[in-house]
């Protein structure tokens, strides 16, 4: 896609960096922010670092916003899809927040949509964060989905291919 600059990037370093930006915000609510990464370093992923940073910022910012005091947020980076036909890395952002009501889950990536309990927990918000995050992942030929249980929390899953299709040798 135009305006995307793909370059090999160390995702673990990028995630750690973005998490650091949120240290104070998490601490102010006594939220534990954890990073679960593979034992062995992952190969660099061909991504647009600025765009993936924005996607991560959206997910982590939401997780902190909608997780009550003394909650827990875990970001994990997994290599379990490295040795598949389409090698990908997986990022998960899991929180112990308000969750998304089941009847509203299908709209969560729609532009300007905000779940009713999210509006109660945090009146300000554009409803654009997840729409933009989802779009960024799709433009990376990746996949984003989530699981959520109201009152228990939400886990966002992001799978990013290691190489962009335009760079694959056929």
C-alpha cells in the first residue's frame, strides 16, 4: 500500500519500547503490565514500524483505559506460526478489563463504534482506534481478531506475516 514503508524490524524491541511509553499510565491505576516473549529471538518482520507502533499504542491504551485499578495487561509475542506455510508472528494484548458485550462484538472494528460499557467507563473516545488498528493489520496482510468476556477482559490477537507478499519469490 502507498504511504507504508516496510522494513525489517525487531518486533520484540518495538513492543518493549511502546510498553515503556505506557508505564506511568499503567502505574497510575496500579495495573501490572507484562511482556511475555519467546525464549529465542524472532526473525525481523517486514513491517511499517510507525504504523505497527500506532496499532500497538491503540491496543495498549484501550487495555489500560478499560481495565479497572489493580488489573493486569499482558502483551505476548509468539513464534508458534514461524514454521508454517505462511510464517507469521503473533502478538496478543490481553487485559482483565470490562470486556465487550457479546451483542456488540461484531461491530467493534467499525468506524466510530464504541461499546456501551466502554462509553460508560470512558466517556471520551472517537471510536476510531480499533478501526485504524484493524486497517493497519490488514494492510500488512495480517489478521486481527479478539475474544472477550464481559466483566472478565479481552484478548486481541494479531498475526503479522514475516514477509510482505510483494517480496515473496514465486
